[in-house]
C-alpha cells in the first residue's frame, strides 16, 4: 500500500476535491481554509497562478467586464492559472458572473443523503460506510418470517417451483392438502440415529408387568361379559323359552280334551295331564308327570311327585296328598310368588273331565330339602288332623337359591265336572 502523501497530512483534502471541480487548477500544496476570502490575492494564489483575482481589480483579458458586481463584491474571474481564458466570459456583468458560477454551486450542493467519499485508488484506505436508508432496512429474519407467513418462497427458481407444487399440487389443491398433512411437526425434525431409534422403540415397547396386567384385565373383562350373558340367559331367556313351551303344552292338552284323544289313567314321565290355576297370582301352568328338571320343570311346567318313595296321590283319589313341585325363579318361575298366598285363596286343578278346587290352609316358609314328610298323606305341621284330600306345593327358597324349601298346603273344597262349567274361582 502506498504511504500517505504530505499534502494530505497538511490538510489539503478538501482543496484537492475543490480543485478537482475546477479541472485540477491551483496550487496543490495549499489548503482552502488557510487564507480567508478577505485577503488580497487569496483566490489568486489558489486558482490564478500568475494572474489572479483581487477585490475591485480585474486581471487578465476579459476580466474588466466583471467589475465589482462580477462575483460577490469584487471577486471576478479572468484567465485561469495557466493563461487559458474561459469561453464566454467576455462582456459578463452580474448575470454573466451568476451563470458562470452556477455549475460550481450545483456541484457543491448539499446531497440528499450522507456523503460517502469515493475509494482512493492509491491508498485503498478503509472507510466506514454510511447507514442505508430506513426504507430499505429489512433484516433477513423479518424477510424470512414474512415469506413464511405469506407462503412466498425466498430461494431461487427451483425453490419457488417446489413451493408452488406444495401449495397447489400438479392437479389441484387436494394434493397440497395431503402434502401439508404429511409434512407435520415430525417431518421437520432431524432424522434420528439408529441407536436413538432403537432406544425409542424399546421405550415404546410395553414391559412384562404391563403385558401381564393387560392379560389379567382382559380375563376379568371376558369373565364379566360371560357372567352378564349367563345372568341374562337365566333370568330372561329361560323364562321366555319356558313360557312358550308351557303355553304350547297347555294348548295341546285342551285340544286333546276337546277331541277326546286323552283318557284318564296312568301317564308317562314328562307327559302333561292337567292344568293348575292360581287366580290370585294369575298363574296358569300345565302339570306333567314326574319332577325331572329336563323333561318337566325346566320347560315351565310343574311336576307331580309320582316316583319311588316320593309318589303321591292323584287329584281323583278319595284320600291322599296331591304334591307338586315347580321353579320359583327362572324357567318360567310358576311358583315365584306362592309366599303371597293367604288362607282361603283358591287353587284349581283342571283335568280332562273335572275341576278340583282347593283352598289354601297353611304355609311352611322354610324347611330342609330332605324333609320329605311334607309329602305324606297327612303331612305334619300342615294343621291337618286326619286323612283327607290335600294339595302340597313345594319350591326353593330364598329366591335365586335352592338351599331351602317353601311348602304351601291346601284342602279340597269342591269337585266339579266339566259338564257343569267352570267353577266360580275361574269365572270371577
């Protein structure tokens, strides 16, 4: 780099710029600010060389026309320092001086923006650039945020094309919606390393304890569902099916009686032969031979104790105990509410040729299932003192269990042939 020149050290910077505006005329070693305008020959030393301008005097050819009005109270111009006369300066008065001075005043007019000197080709000195205009100061972050907000790409042509494809797709806006759904927050993250991906996969994998708790929970849920289904089957579906079967058997009996197909006598196990009416409880149920669950009781019918040591008399017997068994809950539950019977309530057994009317006499709320004495011809605890024509109803108690038995006894009060019509208990 070239060293600084002496004239710049002596403060001639502005003089150099000023003399440059006057086509390089004047002393290169003298600063503009060293002598005032008032000194005689100041401008002459600066610009004149041999001929210079003084107050009230004209030097050089053509300078006489300027006079005192030529330039600022006596400062006039003649030939330059080298003897060259400026063209068109002859004969100038005040207007000529003003016209000659205008180019120099315009060249030194105050700039609209801060002045930045040109770079020095010789020294290439460092300069601090002036601040840019406020209107043009846009930071990169603001530009990027504005571009992201408006969707305008900030890259080159390729980036703009990619942005346009993401917004509109090749065939419309639906493709852009799908791409925007795919490019969510996860897509903007950096790809994971293989080790980190394995760690995250192991973290997402449930532990053995979690798997065991899930398995136990599933077992409990499955068991609960199965129990709910079983309860629904027992309490609802068995009643529906048993009622349908009992109604079908009762209709079949009545049709056979009307057609004369059945005759009183001995009946096979599971075979229906009579119908029990309990008007107070609104019960109408067929009576079948035997107490088998599968053949009789689970089909919604009541069974007659007619086997082995538990064999009891039939309704048409002159003396004896006509004993019946039936479900209190599920499978039609014909004896569910027999505990509501009171003394004098009527029970009617309808057969092919007669109606047998009984009145409730007593009740044994709880007894052991092994207490078969309740089926004897004169059952103990019934209140009966001698032989007679009795009826016994047996069922389980408490409800929904079979731990104990409930016993209801009744005594026959009327035997009415079918030819005489229904008894009063069924008519009313």
